[in-house]
């Protein structure tokens, strides 16, 4: 299996406009405010090989006893799904909303 490409840079969220700084101790791959992401990776996390570049909405939440919360994302353009670890500075209210089964659509949780 190919290794993850580590890219940890700031970005402005396409969904809510939040300026997201690089993450502490990990790579930031979703907005810390609204939890939305962007479909930029294809096969390997960090490969930036996707031509889709659609907004990925948080659609669910899982929990790993060792790694913590895992946010489930689905691309609103092509339907691609992936899983991303929650960051320490993520909006905990949004994580709670996901835990109750409420999907955060575009523009929500701002």
C-alpha cells in the first residue's frame, strides 16, 4: 500500500470561508469550523490527483478507541467518500451534530 503524502498547509474553506491554519501534529484535510473538505485527493491521502475538486460534506461520524473521532465525508459532485480524523481544534458542536445523525450540508454550521 502506498504511503500518505503529508501536506499540512493553510486554506480557506470553500463552504464557509473560514481561514484554516496548518494543524498541530497532523495534516489538516477539512475545515475546523464547518468540517467540510474538498475532493483533491484520488487514491492516496495527500496525492492531490483528483480532477473533481468538489466540496465534500461531512455525512457521519465514527469513533476509534485509539484515534478518536473519524469524520465521514462525501463529495457533493461525484459521490466519492472518505474518512478523516477529527483535529483537536475542530468545532466540537459540529462533531456533536454529526454524532446525532444530522448531516451538515453546504452552508450549514456557520
